[in-house]
């Protein structure tokens, strides 16, 4: 029981009441980890079995669990590293840290922390880059299986321009990715993604190997990075002189399609954005990371509004990103759009964190809404979680204002509870 909020589609304005369901005194019935019924409390209660356990979350808001469409599992200890830009940050801090994941015990220890932090912040699904080491993917998926979460993950493929300890080869990158797919894809709620890190760290033969995997597994997600930083873009185009531009490199290897998640996409040309649109690939906006690394201001609203719209999603990009919280993430996304002269309204923000991200990764049949038949992954939000928030709530008088307050001042303290497949997780976290 609580206040229920679930989106049907992208809100077109703050007044677009038809884009979402809101129940002031709502009931949500969960059976076997799945949402069985939703509506006003009295109706759901009347139709429910008599012996159900009832949990009262009033006056808090119950939403579908947050989805983070781009995060780096081996970068939990990279967060807050002081670097001038992307390439310096990768070489100085990130690659050395990822080398440690050659130790299985280390990967297993960090995986426990990763899931604790995700769930503490109300994130129930994430698309994660593991390290180059197959054992890091094993640790990630084993932990996901334990928690019962729906996770996307991939062993990173990288065979050049990084320390020796972080390199695979075209052959081992292919073989180990295949092994991860066979071992983990479809096990529990796990999804395996083909994950060439980015064009700078893959030779053309390794990109061929990624292309072969993409052909052999047409339904899998693909993850990589695209157009994040000026220096990165110049160097990438030098490495692939035959390509028309950065986006064309991935297009040539058949890596752009639905369920291809391209991190950043900050500096795309119109031609590149057209290609993204035509192929159905997803531009993953990582606002805290883009600001932290000084990468640039991603034109999120412009991408959505184009004649040929680009599918967008939002993500933390930990450890380039600086918060696990999707609330903090959308606060920074809002500010980036402000600097670009665009408005991102709170309904759009909460749609993006939930159903928008679920649609972008093509999993809206299972997650991202409170629709009956979908998995009961939920977040319970407390807009009075801190003294400052409670004070501001005294003058808040609409749902949109409350959501905007949650986005502006909220973080893990605003997460009253997180449910994974109907199971309350907060008491299980360290
Ligand atoms: N490009 C290639 N690898 C990375 C990474 O780990 N983080 C970010 N932000 N960009 C990248
Ligand atoms: Fe990234």
C-alpha cells in the first residue's frame, strides 16, 4: 500500500496526465515475484487472497526500480580520481585499478559492494562493463543470481592501448565472451552483452571478432563507448582512417542495432545521429561523468526531438560518474539541459529512469513499469528523508513538484525500500 506512480509512455509535457498512472491510495499485489494487480487500495485489497502479508508504505511513493544503463563494475575504487580528461583518467587511474580484477577474490569482494550500492540507491537493473578478465564477469553474474536481480553484463574485449594485464586477443576475446554467454545468459534473470570497450582499445581483428559475435547472437545487447571527448574522437578516427567518422567504425562492424548501448554520444554530427536513429542504437547519456571528466554537454532533448529521433537512455557511468544515485544523475542531466537552453521536466526525468530506460534496452515487457505481469522490482521514495527535504515538502503541492524535489535533493537517503522480484532488500544490505 502506498502512492503508486508508473509511466505508460514518454510524457509530452508537465500536463500530460495520460502518460502515467498515479494512485494516491494505491495497492500493489505481488505474487511469486511478479506484479499481479495494481489499482486503488480498496479494490486491490478486495480482490486479493485473504492471507496476504500487507506492507504500508504511505505516504511514500512506489515506483518501478531505477535502471542504470551504463556502469563499470571494476571502477568502484576509481570514483573521484583527479584527472584532467578521459584519456588521462583511463591511463592513470582506471586501467591500473581494473588490472586488480585478475584476482577472482578481489572481483568477488567488489561485486558484493556493487550490488549493495545499486540496491541502496534504488537501482534494480544495470548494464555493466566487467573487466577484461572472464572471472570478473563470473563474479558479477554469480552475485546477480544470488540477489535475484535482472542484470546485463559483459566481459570487456580490449586488445591494445592498455597495460599488458588488461589485454586479451581477438581469439580469446571471442572465446571468453562465448563462454560467458553459454554460462550466464538466461541463467536467473541475467543477460550477457557483447562488450568491446571502445574502438581505441580494440584492433580491427578484434572488432571483426565482436562483429562475428553480434551476427551469431542477434538478440544480445552490445555495449561500447562513442564520441565522449575531443581528443578521444581524433585519436579514434586516426586509428580507423577508412571510416567516415567515429560512428561509422561501429556501423562497419555491424555493432549498431537495437539493444546496442553506446555510452556518451556527446559530440555526434548530424550524419552520425541519423545513423544512430536509422539503426535503432541507443545513445546513453551519462551526465555526472560528462561533467566530472569535462567531456561536454550532451544534447539530450535535441536528440529526442530530431526529425529522425535518437533513442536515448540515462546512466551513472561509475567510476567516471560520481554518484550511484539515478536521482543525483537526473539532477545533473537537468542542469546540463539548462546550460543548453533546454528544459527537462520532472515527469520526463522519472520516465527516463524507469520505463524510458526499460524501453531503450528493450526490456519493457519485464521491467520499468508497475504493469501487471511484469517483475516486482520496485523503489519506495521518501521525499521527507532529510530535514532539508521535509522543510521544502511543507510548500510542495503537486506530484511534479515532489518528484523535482526528490531529484534535486534526493540520494540514497530518499530510498525507503528497494524490492527485487517482490523481495524487500534493504535489510539485507551492508
Ligand atoms: N571509454 C572507454 N573506456 C571508458 C571508461 O571506462 N569510462 C568512460 N567514461 N569512458 C570510456
Ligand atoms: Fe563508461
